[in-house]
């Protein structure tokens, strides 16, 4: 699996708070964001089913 870079615009106060939470959890801010994204995807898939990645785009049916 390739690792890709993605920029996020975030206000300074929220970023500072993210750093506090990440440090408390023993993670870097980057790892904390990845964990939160994984949780969001898992929650979505639990509700709507597995997201298929590949030849066709996901569309609501």
C-alpha cells in the first residue's frame, strides 16, 4: 500500500488541542489523525457496508 501525503487546513487553536490529545495518547499528531480517520471509516462501513475501492466509483443506490 502506497503512503500518500495530504495537506489539511486547520485553525491554530484546534491544532494545538490536537497536539495535546495526541501527546496524551502517546502518538504524534499525524498518527492521531490517521487513527481518527480509520475510526470514522470503520464507523461508516459498519453502518453502510464495506467501501469498495477500485474500478468503479462508490455511488448511493
